[in-house]
C-alpha cells in the first residue's frame, strides 16, 4: 500500500519556518545547495516518520496539513506558543487513537500534533 514518504511546508519566509520547526521539534533543517530555494528537513532516525522540505509559498493559501506524533502534547503545545505559533484547536480525545490538537506555525500553516495513547476511549 502506498505511504507518505515526504512532506513539504509552504512558507512565506522559509528561514523563519526552519527556525520554528527546529526549535519546536529539534529537527535538523539545512538549506539545500541546489538551484532552488529549498530547505531539507531531517526529522530523525527510527522506524516511523518521514522527512521533507520547506519551500517558498507557491500560491496564496497553499498549506499542507501534516500530523506529527508527540509523547507529551501539553509540552509541545507550550513549545509551539513559545516559538510564536498559536493553538487553532485545543487538544481533544480521538477515541481509540489519542489526544489531538491543531496549531498554526509562524507562517500561518496549520498542522496537527497527536499523542497516541492506549487509554483513548
């Protein structure tokens, strides 16, 4: 079955977006040395997860909504706000899945954060 293998975040200011995501999640983000204004996003090692990129916004209102698994949703919500992001939808329980919240980064892009839990009922 096909699975996501890459993501791209559209940003008005890619350097600012790189600072935001590296500050909140500790991702390694580097400016690509190629002919395009492109930032490579390395989200880390492990069995799950994908890597991606940050690109200059190609069209108005273009955003990709990805959901990122975290182990402490409250802690990451605090990190988002400290880094200049805002909470779009406060955390709520998704039965059988876990706690989910939606936030907006410093470029106006929404994304979800999910804290999986066995007690999600």
